[in-house]
C-alpha cells in the first residue's frame, strides 16, 4: 500500500495520476489530506482517503498504519514545518512504514549565510531525522520547479520583460510534473533504498537564457533586466506587492545568483527513462497561446 501526503496539492495529485497511469490499482493508493472536501476528484478516481495533518501526531499514526511506501511531501508552512515533518517521520517509524520518500531540495550552502536558510532548515532537519530513524529512505533533492518561472516573471512577462534580481546566476529548473513522475516511478520500482537523487534538468538556465527562449517562442523581443535588490524591492513595493512575497522572491533570486541551484549532475533522466522536459518546451506550454 502506497500513501501520498499532500494529496490535494500539485505534487501529490500529479504523483497519484502517474501511479494510476502505471496501472496501480486505486485501492492500493492512499491519499492523505487535511480537508476531505478538497479531495472529491481523488475519491471519484477510487483513491482511498485518510485525513491527517502534520501537526497531529496521533492522526498521522492512524493514517500511516498498514502503509508500505510513503511519499512525504514537504509542507508549505515554512515556520512550522520542521516540527510538523518530525512528527511525520516519527509516526512513519512507529506505524511500521517500510520505505519513506521525501521531497527535499538541492543546495550547496547549508549555513545561516544562505539566502534560503529559513526555507531550507526544515528540509535539512527532516533529512537528518529520516536518516536517524532507521527507516529505509529515498531523498529527492528537488531543483527549482520550472513552474515557479511564470510566478516569478509575472503574467505579462511577454510585454514587460523579465525584471528579477538574479544576475547571471543559472539554475537547472525542472518541471514539477517530471519530478512527480520520477516519484511515482520510485514508489513502484526497486533499488532506491537509502539513495539520494538530484532532480534537476539537463541544462542550467539564467534568466537571460529564459528571456531568449521567451523571445524565440513569442516572436517578441523579451528583455531581461536584473536590478539591485534595493531597486527591485522598492519597485515592487510601490506596485503594491506585499513585502513577504518580495522577500521570498529576493531570497530565491539571490540563491540563484549565488549558484545554489546550478547542478552538473542529475538523476531525473535516469528515473524517468527519458530526457526531462526542456525549459523551452515547458515555456511553450505556458506562453504559446497567450
Ligand atoms: N522545488 C520548488 O521549486 C518548490 C516550489 C514550491 C514548493 N515546493 C515544496 O514542495 C511541496 C509540494 O509542492 P506543491 O506544488 O505540491 O505545493 P502545494 O500545491 O502547495 O501542496 C502542498 C501540500 O502540502 C499539504 N500540507 C501543507 N501543510 C500541511 C500539514 N500541516 N499537514 C498535512 N499536509 C499539509 C497541503 O495540504 P492542503 O491541500 O490541505 O493545503 C498541500 O496538499 C511544497 O509544499 C513545498 O514544500 C518546492
């Protein structure tokens, strides 16, 4: 029996769909959800549902009973997810889960000097907890989702150009769908015990490269401007963007600029049995009909 946490989120839903495509019977798949009313589509597909919240240890323990393979999808509550995911790992161990797969993140700088120190803390601690638990594990070191590009660049990027303080830094963005497919493949095959996989694309891209791709796709000249952090912050706050969102974007852009997501090794193609979706293909799917 396979359980996917965060089953009503993007990664969880996509992983479940890939499991179904691989003809895993829906009654062998359990989706753990916080709000059952958000899971109507999963129920229609025949997926078993269990309610669980990373904050509620005893609920997690019940949800994880009888589960062989557990995909623990990292939570979205940045301030509290360290403790939440510690609960999940402990509950998995106590419930007798045989194999835990965790969606972590790829990084180089694990110190407080990292622009993503706060965001990365829970991932680093969860990896440590998993390894200390004695559970059989697979750690997915996810690069940045390509799916965050439209979020960061803005809806009108083809008209406005890219305005982000990421300098010439490059990242090996890969699609969330590819990462979910890789997770589904791991959940349904052998040989992934106590392994760490880097889920990156084959090529690293700067925002200048992304601007070039957008220009090719749209036939418009899409420029990339990399302002200083100060100018970026001032410009966006004047445009009414909340400070929290600006700070998060700045953190990611600084990390990209420092090469945190530049990778020369990736296991994604190996796990998929094909080349990962290129960023040009991904951007075409988003922008070609705009
Ligand atoms: N690599 C990257 O670029 C990148 C980018 C964004 C996020 N991430 C990480 O990857 C994760 C999965 O991505 P995604 O796109 O699927 O995010 P998402 O759509 O926001 O899904 C997050 C899932 O986590 C669940 N969740 C949050 N807090 C929980 C709790 N306390 N107990 C149980 N479940 C909880 C949510 O439940 P509800 O459905 O009830 O809200 C949701 O299903 C994110 O949560 C984040 O940690 C990575």
